[in-house]
């Protein structure tokens, strides 16, 4: 059975450095190559800081997709800044594309979710691709105003980007209204069809649902573990004497404590409770096909 992992962690941003991202991916590397999961050394690719360019991340995902094995287990773990980029394709309800922030983003640009969606299309739709995103896409500062020694993994928007986002949001909702109007045309004039009308509207609205990090829920084998909701902040803090993302720190801890015998559903519930109990203002997210959420973490799908 094929097991592969691509890990990218970036602390050394020129304009907004972080401290725990490299530790995060190294902790994940140690977990995966140990006796618990037994990933082979040659099947784990780790890049950090200056190595983690836009091109290198794209090439890393292409490498991760190599190997034709329906029973494969693959992991992409990103620890770094997140960003909201203005939506250019008209598929985001809030006018914003979620984006990863490579080391060279100032020259090469952000890695937006539309691009990630294309990269994920190379993977088998039924094998296990677990995406671990320890970053955030919302916030106004790099350091928490009330917390000591806590930074947030978010790259703020410029004024011009905010204007573009507002325009994209307006355009999206105009298109959404027109789409729904066309989808339900004819139903409104038929009496006694209220339930059918409501179902048609709901289906039309779902087609315009916001996607995260490359449209996870429409692909059978993709599972997203995200550090927070899309309007929250992911903490980068001192954890047990060293810097880590709070999300990754506890994720690795719980996988070790459970000896890997924990489902995605139970893991995210435990992470949410623990982050709350330790006063981290982030609610971790699990996104996948519903039937995958009861699978054991990093297991082969039936």
C-alpha cells in the first residue's frame, strides 16, 4: 500500500515572520515515519522557509499525486500564513478566494483555492487524501492584542484587494440570484408544488456554496482538517516550551495518544474542545463526504 506525505512549513516571511510552522511540519514528519504510521523516508517530502515557493508547492503536490494506487494514503500538511485573494472566477459567495501564502508570494503570487482544486484533480477520487491546513484567512493583526506571545497565521489584505473583494462579492450575488431564478422558473406558477420548489431552490443554492482550499466535499477521498473557520484566526504560540501552531500541536498529540485509533469525526471534536479549554479562539473544521468522517485517521478507504 502506498503512503506518501508532502509537508510545507514557512516561518521566514520577510514582511510577517512566524515561529511555529517549521516545528509543525517536522513534528508531522516524525509522527508519520514512526512506528505508528510507518511512512517510508523516501515517501515524505518536507520543504521549509525559502524552499517553500509557489513553484515548489505545486511541484510537491504533483509529486504527491504520483503512483496509481486506489488504496493509497496521502497527506498534504501546510503550516504558514493564509490569505484572502479577490475572486476572479465568480465562484465565491464572499468575493474571496482562500489562498496559501508561499515564501515568494510577493513575486510569484498566492496559491489560491481555484489552483488547488486543479492540483487535487490529479489524485484518485477514492484514495485517502488528507489535507491539514494550519493557517487562517481572517484577521487584522499579526499579534494578538490581549494574548502574550501569540501570533496569527494571516496575511492582511491591502486596500485595493478589499475593494476588489467587495466588487467580486456583489457580482457573485447578482449571478446567484439570476441562476436561482432560472432554475426555479415555472415552479412558482404551479400550485401545490411548494415542497418541490423549496427543494429546487436549495439545490440551486448549494451549487453556489463557498468552497475551502480547493473544493473538498465534491471529491470522494479528500478530507480537510482546517485549523479554524474561515472568519477566525489560527494561533501560533509557545506550546510545551517550543513554538507551534496550536492546532497542529494538539493534532499530533492526540494521534499519538490514541495510537492512531481515532476517527476524523472524533479527532476534530476533541481538538475543538481542547482549543476552547486552552482559550484559543478558533474552531477547527472537518470537511469531507459525510461517510468518510467516521473513518479512522489516515486509514485506507474501503
